[in-house]
C-alpha cells in the first residue's frame, strides 16, 4: 500500500465503522470481509464508510493498530514502574500473554501474517503498533530500573525482546499450531512466573 490517505479519526460514525469492521474482520478474515457486511454491521452507508476509508486495507490496519495500541496503553497506565522489577515484569507479562492468547489477539495476528505477503504494510503496521511498542516501553522501563540499581542490562532492546519471547513459551506455539484451542489463566500464570524467574536470574542486580 503506497497510497497516501488522510484518515479523519473523529466523529461518532468513525467509531461505529471501526467497531463494525472489527466484528466482521474477526469473523470472516480480511479476504472474506465485504464492504457491504462492514457497512451493515457498523450501521452506516457504504458512502459513509468510503468517506473514512477508501480501501479495505486502510480500514483493517486501523482496526488492528487501534486494538494493539489500546492494549499497550492499558498496560502502561495500569502498572507502577517504580515497583520492584519482579512485580512490574509479572504485571506486564500477564497483560501481554492474556492479550496475545485471547481470541481477538490471535485473530489479529493470524490475519496480519496471512496478508503480509500481499500487503507488507499490514504486517508493518501491526508490528509498529504491537511488538515495537512493547519493545520500546520495556526498554525505557529497563533503563530506569538499571539507573536505580535494580537490574543489570547492557542491551536494553534485546532484553525487551527476550522477555516477550519468554512470556510466549509453550502456550503461544500450541495455540498458533492448533494443538490447543484455549489456555487457562493458571497456564498463563505459570509461564509468566517462569519467564520472570529466568529474566531476573540473567539480569537481576547481584
């Protein structure tokens, strides 16, 4: 997608369009979602929908990035970064893993990956609003914790990536490959607790 389009992100109907599109995309996928169905779900005319989004790709990118940024914002504002690292990491890990293993999180990921070959900008937008946000925020937190003498980290962004991957152990591959349909909160807690233990064993201040 090389087009440049100015999207006006305001107004009651803009929110309606996003909510309707989210429901249709999550049910039918990107390819299966029709503009007619999206307009119907949103309760707007096709003309109104096109006035906001002249291309279905722009609409999907907006839905995916909005959801990812909402999750990141919730995590950032609900966590006390001045708390001990184990507490901060556990809260971040639980929020992260609960989202990516949720039905919505899985569907967004699968659609983005499936469409990235044809439309690289979809994958790029997902990365920028999801993994890249977590990486940046975690690196900033690690810098603060290192400054307080709580952690010992040289490569902040690598450490952020490592923590994210530790939190995906076991449950994420099983979901992605269809081995499991759902994960329990106990499973999520088990993985995150272990991720925090491993991370602190490597980077905790001695």
